[in-house]
């Protein structure tokens, strides 16, 4: 699809009708458009070939007639039938041949192309797709040769396994090249520790990209031993006593819990079908104006679904409430997102900081106390949710959800929850999330971290 976007964008850069193709894989239905155009082009070629075949038959027939006639012109035209046929050919048949030659067989193809052109990507899409390739190359340490040849893992291609092995080989090769530098960096950290200097000095961008590649994770074996899997009944909620939810600890600080098999494939398809017609470019809060705006660091399209729209959405909302103990009546609507070519969301906070007092003022429900995130698709490569401040990486798995608190019990923001959605290297990433707010929780008994353990 990446190459499809780039090629069409180069050939038809003046198309301006539908910007934003690169921000959502769901919106890239261009393969079907191109297939239709190819079919139309083949029809045009066939029509031209038929036309040329008719002209060739005319030429062969006339060549035989003129060859015979020119041997004895007087004798030929002296025959009344030959004279009549000559007059007829010159008067009518050559005119028919002229009309055939002048007939434009491309009308159908040009008409189809004109109609389809309004759905083509524009300059913004071409630039966005090109930037996506650069972003993927930078984030996943792909050398130019690898990405130019398209040697990325493709699960639907017959050579998928070979491509995946090649990709892993390239990644291992990159790690070997950087190993000496890493060892030197480790020695520097040891020296800094001895001198009492903070060692977590890597820029956030570098930590973010390392975590996207599965590197730099700061979970020691000793901490890993304290992470468990368990069954959770939502504080003895009747819905989960006989069929408790399956939980897994993803991280300890901040506490990140993954719920397994928490949304069915059927529910996922319904949510996606509801969201697809209304997907639009995802926005962020502008800290200066307080208004929603698009940003280059968030490449995706999203839609908002209310509980009253469909019983499935309502049921999902209640499931979140039952398992967290948090009132969803003051939560934001269910946001469904689909990530585009190299789709990502760079490091950000879900909650409003002290310098953003009006971030959620229009909602009147206080700050975002917690985040619930459904993974509605598997991702072949990339697309992890990472927490650069603490070195955590959570990988997408269809049918699961992760949950964490954004605020401490005091109401202060937990800055360790700063997180990001890594670029999608290969595949189609669908997620949906629920942001739960402070208001409405005053007289409820939400699940504490200890109760989620």
C-alpha cells in the first residue's frame, strides 16, 4: 500500500479532493480503485486492438484489389461491376474507414479515470506517506537498502517467512554494529553511577524509538517475578463471579494491567463497522489555544461512539465500569482509532497538567483519572504502546485491553504514565479507548491497585 500511495501520488499530484489517506489504513481503499482503472485500461487496449485489426483487414483487402486493378486499369474499369465497386469504395467505404480511424476508443477509459480521480490522494498524502517511510526507517533502524527493496515482513505474502527472517537478520545486524557503542555507553553509565550522576540521560525520542524496537526495557528479573496472572471478579461483581476476567501484570510502576479475551471478535467488527463511516483525522489539544487541532506527531484517524448508538457499545462501556469500579457516565465516549502508513502517536500524557487548567473544562467532569485501551487487531510488526519514562513496552494483541491510572489518589498526575503509540511497520492497527474522569467517582469504590493485583 505504501508503494501504491507513492506511485499514484507521483503520477497524479494535482488531485486535491480527499486529503488524509495516509492517516488511516482503513481509508486507503485505493487498491480497489486502481484495480478498476486497470480493468478499464485493458478494455481500452482491447478496443484499440479490435479497431486496428479491422483497419488491417481493410488494408489487406484493398491491397489485393488495387494490385489486380493496376495491372490492367482499362480492362479493370471496363467491367461495369468493377467500375461500380470502385465508385462505391471511393464514395462511401473510404469515408467509413476514415471514421473508423478517427474514432476515439479512449472515451470510456478517460471517463472512468475522470470519475475516479476525485478519490485519488493529493500532495499532502504523498508527502505524508514519504515522511512515514522516513519515520519507519529512523524508528526501526532500517537501512536504505532494506526499505528501498521493500523487504519487510508481509504476513499475507507467499514469501512472508523469508521476508520476516531477512528483517530479523537485518535488525540483528544493526544491533551488532551498535553493540560496541552500547558497551561503551554502559561503561559511561557505570562511571556516572560511581560519581553520583543520574544515568537516565537519553533524550526521550531515543528512549521512545528503542522501546518501539523492543530495546531498552527496564524490567529486571527480580521485578518480573512480582508480576502475575490472575482471575478478577470486579470486586465480587455478579457478572464476573462465575466467569471472572483474565488479568496479567504488564508493569509494576505505573501499574499496567492487561485483560485477556475481554472483547470478542464479533464485538470488534461491530465497533469497527460503526466507526468506519465517520473516521476523521485524529486531533490533539493545543496547549496555547485549548482547542482541538491536527498534529504531525499523531498520524491516525478516529471516531467517537456513544453508548446509546448500539447495544454492543453500551455493553462494552458497562464492562469497563464493572471491572474498574469507575463510573463511566462521566467518561468520554468510546474513541475508535485506525492508524495509517507508519501511523503513530508520539509521547504524550492522557491527563491535563497544571499548566493546562482548561484542557477538559468544556466537559465539566474533571481530569482523566484512568485510561482503558482495547486492542482490536494484531499488528504484524511495530505498533507497540510504550512508556519512555519507565522503559515499558506493551504489544498489541487482538481481544485484549490494558488499563492504568493517570492520577494518584491525591489527584496529582502520574508523570510516569507518559506514553506513545509506536509507528506501525507492517499491518493494520485498530484500537479503541475510554478515558474515565474524576467526577462521578466521589461515592464509588473504584478498584485500587492492590485489588487489581
